[in-house]
C-alpha cells in the first residue's frame, strides 16, 4: 500500500496547551502549517457571544454563622435573553487566609522543579492538575543526555506532590473547606500514597503544614457541630 505525506487536517481545540512549548509540540506532531486563533473579542466571533453582566455577592464566613464552609469563588450563571448574568461570590476572609497559607506550602516543590527546568510557572494560582500532568509528560520526553545529571526519581516525586497539592488547591476554590481538608487529611494519613517520597516527608514535617492542619481540623469540627445543632433543632419543631 502506498502512503503519501500530502494530507490535510482540519481541527478545532479549546485547550491546545498550557504554554507556548506545549502548543508548539502539538503543531510539530500534527505537521500544522497554518493556525488561526480566536477569542471572544474577535470580530467574527463577537456576534455569537452573549453579553454578560457581572455582580459580586458577599460571602458569609463561617465565623459569621454560615452553615459549614461555603465554596468560594462560585460562578452561578443564569441565562437572560439575550444576555448571560454571572454572579461572582468572592472568597471570604477566613478562606483567603487558608488559601494564602497553603500557597506558601506549594512554593518549595515548585522552586525545585523550576531549578531543574521542568516547570516554568512560578505563581501557585496558575498551577492546575492538568498542567502538572502535561509537565510530567514533557519531562518524560527529555532525552537521556539531559536527564543523566539530575535526580530523576526526585523530579517525579516533586511532580506527584505538586499534582496532589494543586488538586487540593482546586478543591478549596471550587468546593470549600471541608473537601479541601479531607484531601489533605488523606494525603497525610494514607501511608500507601507516595510512601517513599521525600517531598511528602518534607511537607508533613513542616511546622506551617502542621499548624494549618490543626486549624482546619478545628474549623471543620466547629462547622460539623453547628450543622448537627441545626438538624437537631429542626427535628424538634
């Protein structure tokens, strides 16, 4: 059977890559000769985009009597003809404090990966589980000559730890304090998860992590007690 290199591929992608290098890899692998980029502000796209109105609603923190710990930064969309209204619920002060503490715990792992040339992102807010998976694939494709002078096992351990931490960070933003604490508790207590990881042992022995876990445990316990009290009072009525 004869083969030819003269072929044409027409494709659309909303997620071509997390950075320029990843996008270039897609272009090279598919032998793409021409590429066009569109955003919602493009003139030929704008007629098909709904208008949006943005409103901010205050978020009751747990200390203000909220039930449990509501998820921060929740986006609720309600379709309005012909507009779409986006309700942005900002993160409360309590959760912002937890977020800032946790971001500092992500920094050492990120810095080691940056020094090794595996990670180009320095802002924890820009880290996602998907990005970490892509960087792991990028590192796995390195030639042997580039890997022979670095500790490959340590790099994979740091990538695994950063993946877990970025997942916890996402849980905090989109699901709230309870799921965030549950994920970190599993990471801490599950001896089978990253058992021999230096990155995990370093995290568990950091005083900042231990302080954060004690604070989270106390907050979750108070929230659960408050919720139980509400259920009990409702049962009496």
